[in-house]
C-alpha cells in the first residue's frame, strides 16, 4: 500500500518525541513540518531529515504532498488548528486533550464527517504494548471481575503563575493537561456508563485546578479513584483490583511494564522496545488511512467526546470556567 505522508504542526517538545519515534513506523513518512517560526521549522526538519519546512501553519496545510497532519501544540490552540487542517482536506491526529470542551469537539467531529476525513485524538496510551497486554489479561479474566480502579498522575511542577499550566487564558490546570490520562484509563477498564461522579479539588491563585481527586461509580459496580496534581510527586501508576487478583501498570500513561498477580503467582510483561511509544499510535493511524477508515477502532471519537463531556462536568463542579468560554 502507498505510504502515508505526514506533516507535523508545531515544532516543540511533543513534536520532537513524535518525530524521534517515527523511525519505527513502517507505513509512513514525515514529509513536512510547520511552525510559527521559520528558523524553528528548518532546525526541526534538518534534525529529523524532513524535506519540507514552513514558517506558517497555512503553508503546511496547503502542501499537496501531505496526507495527514499531527498537531503537537498546546490544547488551547487545537480547535482552530484542527479546523484549519480539515478545511484544507487533511486528515488529523491531534494531541490530547483534543479540545478544551465538548462543544468544540462536537463541531470538529461534524466538520470531519462533512469532509469525509480521518480524525483522532492522539491519546497514545491505549496503543502501548504493555497496556494492550493488560487489556488482554482483563478480557481473559485473569483477575476475575474488576471491582476497583486506582490511577494517579502527579509531579511537583513549575508553580510560576505565568507558566502555561497555571494560565486560565491558555486553558491551564491539572485536569486537562494530565488528568485526562487517569480518566481515559478508567474508562478503558470499566467499559461501562458512569452512574455518579464526586470531585474534590484545590484551585491555584490563578483559578485553575492544581490538584484534583475524582471518584467515579460506574453502572456495572466498578469504583474508580483518580488523581492528578502539579504540586506533588505521586507514584504515577494504575492499579486494577479484581475478585481473583490485581494488575499494576507502572508509569501507566507511557508504560513499559505491567504486572499481574493472582492465585497462579506473578506474571510480568516488559516492553523492551527502545522507542517511547508514539510510533504505535502513528502506525495504527497509517493502517486506518490505508484501509480508508475515517475513525479509529482503538481510540474512537466517541471516547474522546465522552472524556470531554466528563471533564466539562468535573470543571463545573470545580467552578472552573475559562475566560474565553
């Protein structure tokens, strides 16, 4: 099949990780990068052997050689940038969170359908081999019936009020930046509609959430306790408790290791690949495009919309509304 030609929108830290991992992708090639700075785009392109670079996003989306664009910018820019790509006939893989709220995402989903284009949130965690092994263990009933899920993600970050993460104008806060990972992991495991949600949070002096603890009761009886913070170093693991055992996923959002404990003893899965893991989602997206699909069967838009609706509801409980909303 014809290799997929990728463009990268943004030349920052996440774009660097994606481009570095792309050497392990077998069904595509990065052919262009666009940045607001021509010099940054050129430096990025030369570093990763990319043949085209542009000093504007407009030039990138107008390049006829690009099939799909990976958007690697902060989430407050995603709505306008995804729309720009879709309007110019480009498929889109957009970093998480895909938008700031559900209304924005609903509009983009409609636009993608109208244009008959592929669109996916770049939530890379479900594609990691360690996480896929966990999903296999659960499907096989290795820990019996799942009863509880505990996921936490936190670090002591830069508390400067001028930092992007603390800026409400840039949709800052722990929930949207890192809290989306525990929420997504819980949804993947529970596979049930939500019955109730309880929220506790600590807001910063700038008005964003710097710490949150979310408890969810699913209709199938599973309970989840999910935490995210910028103020303390947490264990950053996911633990799934069942009637016959438990599973621990170390550094769950970027995991290379998962451990199963049940009556048969301990089973450990270790992903020995040398990439960070962005290549797995890129490979999957390439496969979807080669098959003519407009949506992923692993990371469907319905999950992204559910997560945005849930985060909207959680922010309402926090009394956190961004100035531009």
